[in-house]
C-alpha cells in the first residue's frame, strides 16, 4: 500500500517537472523592460547618455530619441516653470530642444557646484593701473579684451594666462603679459566694448567718456581703423558687423556705419536720462536709462516701437539687460532682477536676488546677467556670482565668490568666464580640460 502511494507521488513530481515552463534566459539590456532601462539612465550624465549610450545600439538610440523623456528630466530638476513664460510663443517660434536644455542644465550644474575640481581661477593684476570697467570674450572664449579708467585696452589670449603652479585652484598673477596692449586707446575712460561678431570677431568697438566710439582691428594687434564722433560721452555700445550703435550720456542713441565714415547715420532719443546700456536681439535694440525706463528700437524699420516702459526699480536704476527668446531680464543697482515679457515688453515680476542690506551697508548692484538655454548667471558688484536654473522663478543652485569686491562687468562664453574689477584686476575661470595637461 505504502509502495503504491510512494510511486504515485513520484509520478506526480515527474509530471510537474516535465510540464514546468522553460527557464527564462538570463536578462540583458536587449530584453530588459524600458522602465528599468530608463531608471538606470536617470542616474547617468545626460551628456554621456546622448553621446555614448545612445550609440550603443538601435534600441537605446530609439529610447533616448524621445523628446518627452528629456522634457521629463528637465522638469524633474526644477521646482518652477520652464520655459520662463509659457505664453511667449517660444514653442511656436523656435522648436525647443529639450535634450540640449537638459544637457546644458547638467553641465553647468556639475561645473559650478564643483568649481575647485573643474575650473582654474586666475586673477590678473598690475596690467591696468585703474579700474577695469569692461571686459569682452570672443571667438569661443579664446580671446579677451579689457578696458578701463586708465584709458587703455588689452588683448588677451586666454589660454596663455596660465598659473605657475598648476596644482593651485586659484592663482594671482602680477606678471601676466597680454597679447597686445594700448595704453592710450582713448583720452577718457573706456566704458564698454562690443564685437562685430562674437564667434569670429575681426573688429572690436570701444565706447569712451572722451565722446568717441573707436573701431579696433584684431588682426593687426588693436590698430584703430576708425573713430566715430559722438559729441557726448558714450556709455554703451552694440554692433552687428559694420553697423554700430552707441548710447550716450546726452540721452541719445547714435547709429554708425563703418562704410560711411566717422559721422552718425541715424539718431534717436528714447529716454529722458543717460542711456546706461544697450542690448541687441535679432533686429531689435533694447535700451535702459537713468530715467528707469525701457525702450525698443527696430533696426530694420528704423523706428522706436516701444518706449517709456516703466521698470519698477524704486530708488534703484537699471544696470544690465539679458534678452533671449524666452525672457528679458533687467538687473538694477539694488540687487533685483526684473522679468520683462520678451515680446510685448511688459513687466511681469521682480526677483530680489540680493536682499536689501542694513542701511550701514551698500546694496548689491547686479552688474551683469547671462542666460543660456537652461541656466542663468547673475553677478554682483559685491563679489558674488550666483548660478540659477533659468526657470520661473529662478532656482539658485550655487554661489561662488570673487577674490575682490567692486566687480564692474562679467562675460561668459563657451565655458570661460571673466570679470573686471575696480581693483585694477581681471579674474578668469577657465575649464581645466582646455589646458594641455588635461587633454
């Protein structure tokens, strides 16, 4: 009886074994569910995903080609709204590349939150002997122009400015030599600089308190090839190829054409106070003034299309403009950043980047603002540079300190950043990989 029962159980086990499903093959990336692959990808560098992982196989390429995936990753980084203004038709005018936005956000975040390991910070002194009021980066950040209250201008090859001890994160140089220097570039303070083409510049324009804008040939080592007569101190300058516009202390904005000689070809007066800064976007020119207003000029139509737009600066005055298809920001002398609509130019919101200090301390003036696809850099004259995701409201992710106070201007191009200071110095932040020892 027992033998019969045992035999029956053995037969049942044999039936179960014979009828059991085939053992699954070992899982690989080829047969992993998409959800698991995306979970792994969420821990990887977006740049690595685009340039390496997507090249592994056709399946990975197809998965990472989904624009909705990159859009999701962008929004997972920020707490606010992106783009800054959803009603500015940027998605209709320009197809937003979510992949590039995500990579831009990640690269800048990794770079500036780990600045001691990623950048060389070099301070250059004793070239200018007065405040360096303006700086300019050109040609993928390889060239820099500086000008100041010593009335001089210097042309720098950025990668030639190298520290003596390459192990130092910050180096102060007193023996750095510019590629070319003009000690008598102007007979007054050099107040602003602009290139004919920022990516492949051949000429640079300088605005000065000596009532002129001068044209300098880079190929011949800052040879002056033309002097535009403004009749009043030139506080700001912008240009496109041979066409130059200067904002004056006399409230006027003059236009010059290098092919037409030294005299202005056009003039308009959009403000009731000195024109403090100009900024170009497409065929438009934005100007702000001591009268705390914004004006927009159409270069093609040759007329003012918007004027007397109030900037709610209270007791402050506007200092700088940053204008992209998604947002226009105006920084003021009290540490606030004012968001203006980039299409209708109305004021949207003001952000207090540096809170008003006690009355015994000076306010932080926003001297420069730079926007990229996903990031924004804002510089204060009190020696701080803040980094934000360019969303609404701006989301700060790190701050770095300059070595000196009284920062006058900041420029950023192709990973290189430079500032001018009232301490007669320039400060550079250059990615380490740009130097040969890291190649």
